[in-house]
């Protein structure tokens, strides 16, 4: 895996499509770098981008707390079908059907329903597709994919949530992580070729 940055406490990698982030990621890093790696957040198997793994239990505890307190900022880029408003902020109630491994927007709270919030801005539009930059405020399963699809803007390549195109995987990429570390703001970013 491509390493963007590493120190004694954590490593920043670019997860490729096809790698399961919570099991494959740590195993591959151990093969590549030696030592133990702790997953802190996840990306869908068919999504790539910037991720952080802790290298020890102390760093894992600190970074996990950072995520729980909303201090780790996760930003993505995606190509979507259609033309959303130039910018926006969306809050929805999401329900995950574990049997279908699919997530739905629902109208009311009930068991298993979680609030999902994101903001976005359109970076550019070409014909009937738009490149968007997204900031997550909550980390729900398939969140970006579902929230855009439910408004008629499925991600290009996301056949699970309504796309009808030739791409093999969703054009969704975790491009920037920002979090406090030892009194400073740590920022790590990388753009895929299709978003440059």
C-alpha cells in the first residue's frame, strides 16, 4: 500500500479499491512495515483514499477519542450524476438493512436508525455530472452514497445506489484527514487522478 506519512504512533496510507479496511489493511501493513496496526475508521471495500492506522494502543486510544469527539475531519471528493445546488448541508435519518447490506433514508426514528450529516460544495460540472467535495460530520455506513442518491444524484459507478454507467466502482475518494496531534493540526491529503 502507498504510505503518505508515518511516525512511531500512526501511519497514513492510501487504501486501494478491493481492500477491506478493518482486516486486510492491518494485515497488509504488518507485512509491509512490521509491527501491529489498529484500524480507527473504515472505508467501503470498493472505495479508496486516505486512511490512518494507529501503531500502538496509546495512539489508538487518542485517535479513537478524537473521532468520537468529532475532532477528526474527513473530507471526500466524488463524481455524481446530475447537478446539485452549488453547496449545501444535509441531515437525514439512515437505516441499514443488514440482510441486504444496504442503507435507506427513512422518515422517523426507530431501532437501528441513525442521524447522518454532511456538507458539500460543487467543484466543477461537466454536462450532466458534477465533481463534489464532501465533509462528513457523522460516519455512517454508505452515508455519502445514500444521501446523494436519495436526492437524485447517485455517485458515478455506484450501481448499488442507482447509477447506470460503465464505471466498475463508485468515484468516491477520501482525500483529506485533519486531526489534532500533540498540540498541532495534522493534515494529510491526496487527490485521485480523476479529481485533479
